[in-house]
C-alpha cells in the first residue's frame, strides 16, 4: 500500500513540474510519461548500486548498430515485479492500464532479428546477474512506420522521441569527441537501465547521440557564416538521424560508415577513459573487458582500438594486437553474399585515413602470419582483408578477434565447412556456435499472461521464468485431456484478443475458429513469403473449382516490412495484398479462407501475434536463414512449425520431434546436388502451379503499372543479370509445401491431437531461452562472472 502512495505522490510531482497539470488532467501519453518518470526515481538508486557491485570485475559490452527494444513500461514493471500494483493504482485513478501501455512508442532502433536478439540478450544478462552493457546509436528516427495505400507499402518517419522518452538519462558530461577527416563530432551518451527479472542487477544500455562540437559557434556567427554554422550542426546531427532500414543487405554509403565509426569510437573512448582513470594503464584492458561485435557493423572497433593503444597511449604494436585480439569476439549472422560488408578503400581513405592505414598494417601482418603458418603465396588473396579495391569486414573480424561464432548449429557448420573454411583451417580454435535464444520474460510472461499463469499453476512454481528448461516438466501433461482443453481455451482467448486488435487497427474481421497461420518477419525473397502467397492462391482456385473441398477454415496472416529500396520485396507485398483483396471479397469463399497483411509489424504487434498463432511459418530456402528467432517465439507459445530444415528450425525439431511439426522441402545438401534446374519446365508439371505463377502476368492482378509483377515473374522463370531463375527455389519447393500444408489441415481435425503437438512444442522450448545463450557467451567467450 505504502509503495502505491509513494508512486502516486511522485506522479503528481512530475505532472506538475513537467506538464503543469494534475495527474487527473493529463492525457494518456502524459500519464505514461509521469508514471515512467516516477518509476525511474525508484530505479536509478538501485541502478547505481548495481553498478558498484561489478567494480573491479571483468565486464562485457555488446556493440551493436541496432537494439530493437520495443516498449519498456510493461517489461520493466514485470521485471520489477510491480505490474499488478501499478495496474491497481491506475484502476483506482479510473485509468485503464492497457491504454497507458499503448501510449508508449516502440523503441524501434533495429530492423529485425539481429536487433531484437541484442535486446533479448540484455534482458537475459541482467536477469542472470551478468555485467553486460549495450553500446549503440540513439537514432532520432527508428525503422520507418509502414502503411498500405492501395496495397502498396508506404513509409513514414518514426519520430519516436517526439513526445518525450522517459527511460533514458542524458549524461552530457560524459560526452566524447569523434574525429573524422572532415571534422569532429560530439557523441553524447544517453543511458537506459536494463532491469533484470527480480531487479537484483540493473545494467546499462548506452546510446550515443551525435551533436555539433561547439554550440558556441552559433552564438559567435556573423551573417556570412550563419549558413555554414547551420550546415555544420546539421551534418553532425545527421549521423544519428536515422536507422538504415536494410535487413540482411549491406549499404555501402558514407553516412552508414560514419554511423559505425561514430558509435564505435565513442564507446571505446568511453571504456578506455574509465579504465585508465582506475588503473592508469591499458595493459590489463582485456582482463577487464570483453567486447562482442554484433556482426561486422562495429568491426571498425579493431583498427580503432589499435589506433588508441598505439598512437594515443603509445603501446607497442604487438602488445596492442594481443590486447585487441583478446578483447574482441565476433558474431556472424548471415551467409547472404549481399549482407557481407565490404567498404570501398576510397570511402575509407576519404573519411578515416588514419584507420585505413592501420587496416593496411593489419593486412600486412596477416599475410606474414599466414606465410609463417605455411599458407602458399598464391593462396593469400583468399584471406586478404584489402582486396580488389575493397575492405572485407568479415575477414578483419575473424583475424582481429579471439572468437567467431554462428547463431545456430547448421549455420555454424556452413561457416566452418564452406564459407569460412579457409579461415577455420588457420584458426580452428576460434570457431564456435552459439544458437540464438529469446527472453521468456517478454515473449511468454509479458505477452501471454494467461498461458504463463497456467504453466505456473501446473508446475506449482514460477521457476521457469528464470529457468526455461523447467517447462520440460509439462510434458507429463501431454495426454491429460483437461490440461489440453485449458490450453485450447487459452489459445482461443489469445486469438480473440488478436482478432479484436486487428478489427480495431486494420478494420478487418477474422474468424477465431479458423486456423491462424502466421508468417511475421522482414520481407525478403529468401524468406519466401511468395511461397505462401502461391499456396493461398492455389488453394483459392481449388476451392472455386470444388466448393466441397474438405478444409478447415484458415486465416493467413502476414506481417513484414520491405526495405524501401527493395523493389521485389515491395512487389511481393503488393501481390499478397492483391490476393487478399480477391479472396476476402469473394462471397463463395467467405468463411473458408481469409488473408490479412497487417500494417506496421513491429515488436509491440509481435507481442499480440505470437501468442495467437496456430501455425508458425518458417519456410526459408535451406541454408539461407542463419537462425531465425521468431520460430522460437511461436514454439514458446505452443505453435507447431511448418518449415524447412534451416537455421534453428533444425534444433526446434530436434527438441520437439518431427512428428509434432511439419517439415518439408529441399535440404541444404539437396540444393547443393541440384543440377540443370529449369523452373520454366518444372512449373508446368506441377498441377495448379503454372496458373498461380502466371497470375503475375496474365491480367489477374493489377500492379498499378509499376512493372512489379512482371519483374517477379521474370525473376522466377528467366532470372536476372545477377542470378539464375528461381534462385530461392520457390517453384521447386511448392509441391512439398502444399503437401505439408495438407498435413497441417489433416492434423488439425483431431483437436486434442493438435493440442498435444502444441503442448509438446511448448514443453521442449527450454533450450531456446536467451538465458541459455547468454550463459554460453559468458562462460565460453567473455569469461565473466555473475554478481
Ligand atoms: O537468421 C537471422 C538471425 O536469426 C539473420 O537473418 C539476422 O540475424 C538474426 C539474429 O542472429 C541477420 N540480420 C542481419 N544479418 N543477419 C543484418 C545484416 C545487415 C543489416 C542488418 C541486419
């Protein structure tokens, strides 16, 4: 009771001093802000205390260009174990908690899996009492907001800071200067607390904002220099203006390189300054810091640290190299060629000439070392960091770190045996796997309280919240009808909640008795949303021909953003929206199938979608999805997977059994063995397929004269200058997918049998907690200890 009074008193104070009103008179957004501020007053002292307990101990740092945090309020309340109390307090004030929750903008400072993984890792580390802190960029605009107009994706800026962001604290006095060839920029840190479950440990996410070095210049300007002064200010601020909206592609743009160096240099300067203040030497830096590079985006940390150690601090090159290699570790997240970062020498020299010289020196050292290890001179090109006018960031990352890891076993095997095999031969001890994970606090406890409570009730304990393998004990209920019945009731409830939300925000009615078949992830050809689209269209035509076709009603749900410059991905969105229009408006089909492409898929929408799913679509071309993490979120909420043998799907099926999932399609080795694949011939042989593929060009659909549909059709049947026809095997896998979907339909008829599959997936999802992943990073790479 007392806590509540204190909280209310604090809220009243913030309402007065921040908004000049009483709490009663605030709108929902303002109420959200004062609530968060009031909570911060409680969090900050504990945060400071938590930092003290790690003083003098080795700590780990996660350098990432993206942190896809989503909303913080509910997550923080849950981890503080105060959600119920705050809900009650608000209720007493006549305020609905859900409306306050909904007033918070997502912190959408990431594209997809890579950025969300970083967020899950921070939650897990704090919960496990590991000192892990994030370093990144405080983008003023996160990933764009998406709308559909006439079925086309339209992007809008995500000005998430507009109405105030109460969780971060500007630490202006800890600003640092980052130097580029064209001038200096000030990096200002904003710190956000990362609260572990149970609130014992509170770590820090430090995001840097770019500002002009001297506001002073603005006051001193004379008329002629005004525009120059404004330009300098804009140029500086532009660095942290906006997140690049590309997932799994490399954009070799100057501003992107500036962003990378900006946050990396600021972060390293920050760490070095603090370390020196304490130890007055950097010789022991690696004994107290482990720095994980989230993909190659922060790989410039390697030469930057060499610069600081040798040129600023005066250490010997070889000593410095030893410190660097023993400090850094690198995670590879993709094998896609278009995602492997290569910066042009020209760009680097122009912006970071000193860093470029250091990279040259590293490259020279590498060649010597390789020759000494018996590599033949003619083989050196394969390893060269600088080659053909480009700098290969992956090579730099492997050579400059003690650890290179993949994100699922299949992915790591492909790295070791194929893509990076030549490197593996030189440094086998550096390579390891760390299968991704997700935090059950957000993806079950927060997003599915109904199922969470049921689990706790059955287990007689909530230990699963911090030890997900406890769920294995649920397996003994797999044949308990009353348990399965309750599970189905909860699933129905989550479907109703989702349906109500979809009705409200999309204006579409969906039938909660239908199978909710969901594919939510970035739009990319390799993820094959098009395969699902073709399946739906084929099913539609089959239903038209045979109204008695025996199917369980289905709602096909998609959520995906396409990179604004990815023409084909946008074409696929338009195509699916055209199919949705055709299917949803056909009275003859009504009640059988429906297609919904939700707008602006993001973390807070995901929290509503995963718990409501009956089927999880994980249908990437084998070998292309490094891990996937959405697949784990579905599993944790008890949805079987229809998927390929790719990424972490392999491990999901290993845990939950093939018989409880729906595996189809070519495997990695099948694709490798394919010869003379001719989709133009093959698509004619598969019943119904030609009709749906040709719907792209035969006038069935209208792409508004953009040429999008023809281009998609050509990509499948003719190919393009940069790829063979159907290089993601949509046509090749179609029949196998359709057959797997038939198995889904048939299995769902047996309601209890279906619930049993869901249940066994849930019970075996323990491995996919990011708590397990973080424990492995902490022990096997970072060598850090819990508080
Ligand atoms: O398979 C996912 C993986 O689960 C992978 O595609 C994704 O990372 C996830 C987390 O490990 C990923 N994103 C990027 N590369 N891999 C990427 C590349 C460039 C820019 C932004 C993101």
